[in-house]
C-alpha cells in the first residue's frame, strides 16, 4: 500500500523550523501496527516495534535506528484529525474493490459501544448557570415533550434501564471526556461510551464505513447520516447501494424515510407490537388513498392523534 500521498496532504501541518517531526508515513504505519497487533497504548506500540524485526522492516527502520518517542504519536494523531484517517480508509476501500472483494449492492449496518477513555468515577454534576431565568429558558427550548405528557410519565413507574436516560447525560458528564455518554447494554454495567455505527459489505464482510456518535443517540436517529456518508464513500469508487440490512433498533420513521429518499430497499424488522399497513387481518389496504376497507365495505382512514 503506497502511503506517499500523505506527504502532500499533511504538508500543511509541518513547518521549516524547530525539531524534526515524525514522518507521516511512519506514523500511519505505526497506527496500523497498533491495530493489527492489538496494542492499546502508544507506549506499547513503540516498545513492541523495537523488539520485532518484521515491524522494523515494515516501518523502514534499521536495527540501530531509534524509533519516535511514544508521546509523539498521540500529538500527531490529534494534529492530523479525522481527515487524514478517512483518506487512508478510502484508499484501502478502493484496493478492496480492485481485488473484487466488494460488490456495494448490499450493506449490513449495526452499532457497537466503544468504551471512552474516561472512568465512571470522573463523572460530575453539571454546574447550573448563574442566571436562573436563562437556564429555565434553555430547558424549555430543549424540551421534547408537552408538560402534560411529562407529568403523566413521571407519575408512572420508572423506565427500565433508567441509567441510559438522556436526562441523566444532561445532568452529568465527565470533564476528562465531555463527549462521552453514560450508557449500558442489557446485563452489563453502566459505562462512558461512544456509539460506533459500522457498515459491512455482505459479499466478503469488508467494512465500508464507520462513524462515531454520542452513545445516547438511537440507531434509528444515526442511520440517515450513516447512509449519506456510506453512499458518498461508494459513489467515489463507482458503486451504488441498493439494499440495507439492519436490526430492529433501526426501525424508525427517520431511518425508513432516509432509505426511501435514496431509493434503497431496507430489510429491517418492525419493533415489537408494530404492524405493517398490509398486515391487518380482514382489512384491505388501499395504497393510492392510504386507507383500509373493512369486510363491510366501510373505509378506515388515518387520523393523527
């Protein structure tokens, strides 16, 4: 894999004075080493690379050459940001297509929690703004439900998995990683996480897109943005999506509308208790007029609540 394009794309980050910086190609190769060898710290990446002749050969270093200092890796990673990593991803994707590993037609999308680099013990209460009136207005502006529905909800039983409630993340955060969100999987303990949305081409299970979201954001909310980026990724290399597979978590109006807008067939199970328009026993659905006809010939039309 030729990474020499990085010299041109990263030149804006380098000056002509000061100490010599880490070679951008060497940096990216060290990131690949860390991923492929499951090394979860910069210090371990450098320590392991020093002891491995195959890695030194891959990096282009001799036995007597000193590798970059481990702290340089974290500084460079923050310096480059998402743009350069995305360019690498697209380069690998293109090579997979050239080898016939990706068809692009059918994509399977799912999410996974990624543990944030912050502990639950670091979580603190958010400070209430000094101006109480301003704070009250902000709460009203961000409220998603009517007062009556809030009152009814608060009077009922507490929801299961209350620790994943968005309100909890509005009240508490981690100063060490403010973007992380408190979330929990069934049977697991609460953690500070991110939600990684991953798309895989079903032909050979090659990852075609990955994107991070706040962990308290639902899968159905994430799908429209994921879909847009996925379409762009594959369009750049001449492929077009026609089908998307996903689990019940992606069954939402926003997700289904995004699929319809892009003329993509979605294979997503309905949530428990939901019915399709054609599934009412004894009723015939009229697609043209969006209504049902009962066995007695009467019309049943949709009326919003």
